[in-house]
C-alpha cells in the first residue's frame, strides 16, 4: 500500500499545483481543438477528444482496480454512483459522439445533427461545471500526494471540466434551450435509485444522506433528511440555473443587436 498521506491539505502545494495543471490542460486542449475544427484538422480534433475520453475511462478502471487490489474497495464507497462518476460516462459519450466524421464536416454547426451527442453534452455541461468544479475546489479524496487516489481523483474531475471546455470553446457547442430544466429533472430521477442504494448498503453516494467528510457548502443545508434533501435540491437547481445564465445573457445581447440593426 502507498505511503502517501491519507488526507489532502486543501489549497496546499499539491492541491494548488493540481488545479494549475488542470487549468493549463483546459486552455491547451480547447485552443488546439478550436483552432483546427474549422480547417482540415478534423483528425486532430478527433484525436484530442477521443484521447480525453480514453483518459477518463482508463482512469476510472485503474481506480477500481487499485481499490480492489489494496483492500479499499467496498459497496459503500467504491461504486461509480456519485454525480461526478456519472459525469464521466456523459463526458465520454459527448466527446466520442461529437467528433464523428460526418459531424465535423458541418463546420458551422458541429454535432448539431447528433441528438445523442447533444444530450450527453447537456448533461455533462451542468453536472460537470456544477459538480466537478465544486469537487476540485473542495476536494474529498482518500489520499494525499503522491498517492494513486490523489492522481485518479484530480484526473477524473479535472478531465470532466477540460472536456466541457473543449466542447464549448473547441467544438462550439452550447446547452440547448430547455436543457436546464431537463437536466434538473434527470438529476432528481437519478437520485431516487441512488438514495435507495445508499439506504441498502449504508452509503452516501451523491451526498444524499448528508454532507461530505471534508468541509463544503453541503455543511450548511440543515438536518437530514427533509431539510437537507430539500435544500440540496434547491442548491442543485440554483447551480444549474447559474450555469445557464451566461447563455441567457449571450442570447439577450444577440437579440438586442439584431433589433438595433
């Protein structure tokens, strides 16, 4: 077993370095994809996006194998049922579907005809920005640097955020109208079986049974069950609305400019 510390110091050198690396990766990946997707660089675009999808998949498999091999795997803690785990699957689907050759041929509206890819993007856009970003800023990780779980944690959450930014700034995707409500409803639908699983195995997936062990905004949501669950639902709705707010502003500016003409 690794000699890495079992806790991570929030905003210590390791945490800050991880955030800096993720930010740099996002800038580079989105820049490369954005520069090439309108030119004859569709092969480069596919390679970047599918490499990112592969990183997400391999990272999840490695973490499961590491936990099983070191006796850290358990039903209560290791199932991929947290929102960020589900975001990994949505990110992989969005990255793969958005880079099909026949989609890249439509340079002005990439992936516009791929309803599956757009639906996956809508999900990972809200879940990724609202969930993975929060997880990066207030990490709840089983090992500090240089433990393997430190790297799998920041690779998973960081790659989700990178994927979202690549799809937005690289492939020029945006959440569709009505997607905020649909993803909020989907989140509630998914929460029902996850809460049942939490009750059956004594887990806290999606933090439906209380806040994380590390400090976060969940600490201020009240007592479990109903005050906490209702406050959590309102927090999710607020985060989703906040994620869509920039697009409302952009659409309003475009309408204003159109009326001015």
